[in-house]
C-alpha cells in the first residue's frame, strides 16, 4: 500500500467532513431564518385578525346600544299610553269599584 495514497485519503475525508459541516450549518441557519419569518408572519396575521374581530365587536356594540336607546324610547311611549288609558278609564269605573267595595265591606259572612 502506498503511504501517500493513505495520506491523500485522510485529507479527502477531512475535506469532505468540513464540507458536510458547512452544509449542515447552512441548513440550520436557513431553518432558523424560515422559523423567524414564519413567526413574524403569524404575528402579523394574528394582529390583523384581532383588529378585525375588535372592529366587528365595536360595530356590534354600537348597533346594540343604538337599538337599545330606541327600544327604551318605544317602551316609555307604550307605558305612557297605558297610563293615559288607565287615567281615562278610571272615572268610568270608579263608581262601580266604590259600590263593590262598600258591598263587600258591609256584607257579613257567618
């Protein structure tokens, strides 16, 4: 066996090992860059989604409170109408109610 050939084989192996280490290091760096890029993109998408959901919530909240104000006004009007109806009908039935109460108070059950 030729001693120079053995030295050349070892040198080739060392060179190949260095190249392999360089390739692995490059792959790790590339993977790290891709992970950072994916993380940044995910954060941007999450922020966009959050802002969309917040704006929809605010819109719904403003619509609900707006409807609530109109509902309160409508209920107040209905209540006032009923009160006015009761006040108008009170003189008509007050004589009947007084007679009924007097009749109940003065009758004795044994």
